[in-house]
């Protein structure tokens, strides 16, 4: 099976077995990808990637689920770590005084970024709805939703309350930077 992917901003034309998991493909293409990918089966969360703008575990995606007629964009933590959002999350880790352990740092940071983007989208939707109905609602993210999303990372190195504070801080940093005041 032939796949064309842009992995961490580099184009790759790959010939792969259709049943091979994306995590194994990435391990072959990016040698550093396997450093934290320990479980090889959806229990550690350390193969978290951004695939075509969706956050997912690479071990759960067999090659045949990727369309061969499409160029897939894959971002690993290595390139995500250079983004403004990643730097905002690191700043919030320092401010809260809590950060993930070495083994889950990359995956948990990607999970937190996913939650932040969803929170921002929810605020946009709520603002639109409240402007149409004349009601205001301020619910960043439901606690149960946040804890359910974090189950993907099997590591319990951070408390949920710390993660919630980090998400809130990063949303505040981003809204101030964009000139949005709540």
C-alpha cells in the first residue's frame, strides 16, 4: 500500500503493509518516536499524535484506515513542542508548579492541548448561542469530560485539579494575546 504523508513538516512517500499500525510506521520513519511509546497497544497513551488535525493514538490506526489518495498531515510532539501553544502549556506548568513525568510528558501535553482547543471551540459556540438567545453560559470544560479524556494517558503523575488550572491559565494567556477579554 502506498501512502503519502507529511510527517513533522517533511514529505514521505511510503510503501507499507496495509495492516501495519501507524505507530510502527512512525517508528520506522522517525527513530525518536519510539522513545516513550512503551505499551504497543493503547494503554500508555505515549504514541499520541495529531493526524489531519485530530488528536489520536497512532497504535490504534492501521495503515488501511489512511486513504492512499490523500496526503495525510501528521504532527508528533517533536514539532508540536515548537508551537506557541506548547510554550503556553509549559508556562502554565511552571505557574501551577506541576508537570507530567518524563515518560508521559509528550502525550499528556498533547492531550492538554487538545482539551484547550476544545475548550476554546466550546466558548466560541457558547458565545454564538448566547448571542442568538440572549443567554450567557460560562462552562470551560466539564470535569468528567476532562478526566475521561485524560484516561488515554495511563500515567497518574498529575492531579486533575492541576490539569484544570493549567487549561484555564493557557486559555487566559491565549485570550489576552488575541485581545479577547472575558
